[in-house]
C-alpha cells in the first residue's frame, strides 16, 4: 500500500490552520516545494497542490479539474482556486502559528500567502451550530478506499483529492429557527445525534446520504469550525480517491438533481471553493514523482 499523508485519515485535531498560497514565480517553485517537504510531514501539515500550480509546472494529474460553481438562487457556490493549500494540524495554537511562519518563509521565493484561517475542534467534533459532524464517515478499510487513490500507478497511488470550502454561518438566523426546524434542516437531533427518519427531503443528511447515490458516494470529511471577530462557520474539507463523490453530493445539495435545495443554505453559505491534489509520501516526504521530478535531490 502506498503511503498517504496521515492527516487525511487521522482524527480532527484540537487546532487547525488553513493556508492558501498563490504562485508568484514559476522559477523558484520546485525549490520552494522541496523546502516545504522538509517542513510538512503530511500529519502536522497536509499539503494539496492546485491545478494552476500543476499547469505552471507543465504537469497534469488525471482527475483534478475545476471546482464546480452553482448560481442557483439560494444555493450559490463559488469557485476560488488557489495554487497551494496547507492544512496545519496540532494541539497548540502557538505551535501552528510558528509552523505557518516557517512554511511561509520557506515558500516565499515562489509563493505568496493569500489567506490563513484559524480553526478549532468544538467539543466532541461538532459544527459550531452544535451538531455532531463526521458521524457517517467511513471507517477502517472503507475509509482508506474512500479517501486514498489506488490502482492509478506509482506516484499517484496513495494520493487524495480534496474539496475545501469556507462556509459562513448566519448564526442569528439559525438561532431564530425552532429546535424542530433546526433538527429538520440537518436531519439529525442535536440533543443526541439521532437520525430523523421522517426528516424532509431537504434535510442535509437526506441530501447527502452516501449509500443513496449510484455509485455510492463515500467521502472522508475532516471539517473544522472557524471564527474571527465578526463571523463564524465551518471549513468543509472532504478527501476522496477522486472528486466524483463530492460532486454528486454538491449537485444534489444545490438542487441540481431534483430542484430541492439543501436546508443548510437557509443559514449558511460557502464563500470559497477549491480542489487540490494531495500527493502521497515516500520515505516521509512528499512524493512528487507524478510531477516528473523528485524532491530527494
Ligand atoms: C456548513 C456546511 C456543512 C455542515 C454544517 C455540515 C454538517 C453535517 C452534519 C452535522 C452531518 C451529520 C453527521 C455526519 O454524518 O457527519 C453531515 C453529514 C454529511 N455531510 Fe455535511 N455539512 C456541511 C456541508 C457539506 C457538504 C458541502 C457536503 C458535500 C458536498 C457534505 C457532505 C456530508 C455527507 C456525505 C454526510 C453524511 C451523510 C450520510 O451518509 O449520512 N456536507 N454534515
């Protein structure tokens, strides 16, 4: 089994920090990625490469393409591509702060930091609305099958694709809903996480029930709540062996299948959306052989 970045399947950490970078200079990009590989072990920092970066390096990763947008009223989904994504994971926010400085410095010859979002674990792994998030994630072998590419060849096996969206919640609007409407929006009872069999078709878990797709659409969700001075929400992060499970789910959430929009959109909306390819590991470092070069030298 090829080595994947362990942070893809590991439990959500206490603290997270998401960095996105844009490419400033093609010339130093390879050297900068080599420097990043010295700092990011796939566990303390999961790394994803965007299509624009791969293009600039004259590389193609089969299966990586543009993030889908939705312009449907009440279910707007934007695409905000980036060259490089780092998900810093840890137990202490100060450590993450200093690690992000080190990464930023290492990448500085070729990349510019575009955004940094601090995220945190809420209780046992809840969205900031209080609902348990991640309950139906696949486990054990099924998690590996859902999230890690295989049978694609050396340099690609062990990799993952990731969909990342920053969602901003309207908590005042959410708080104004009755408990019953809140539970029906999610399709689960917040009090005890009980799945509501009679929830409406717009309920989030009815929209996204992984077994209900053909083929089944299993994902490894590793989302984390975030907040700043005035806003809060969820950084939705879903890893897959390909992007098709995410796309099938997003299509149904936005009403693209049957016109029914996911009830989540009543109180939250995505403000970013991007895809990245997360390379496998080789001898504890990012394996970029699929890009036609090694980081060893
Ligand atoms: C603010 C955005 C979102 C919030 C707050 C949210 C929250 C939740 C919650 C509370 C659950 C139920 C427990 C669980 O199984 O994890 C859930 C399930 C799920 N969500 Fe989301 N979610 C969001 C966005 C998305 C998006 C964008 C997708 C995919 C396009 C997605 C896919 C899923 C899937 C696959 C399940 C499990 C469904 C099942 O098989 O039962 N979610 N989500």
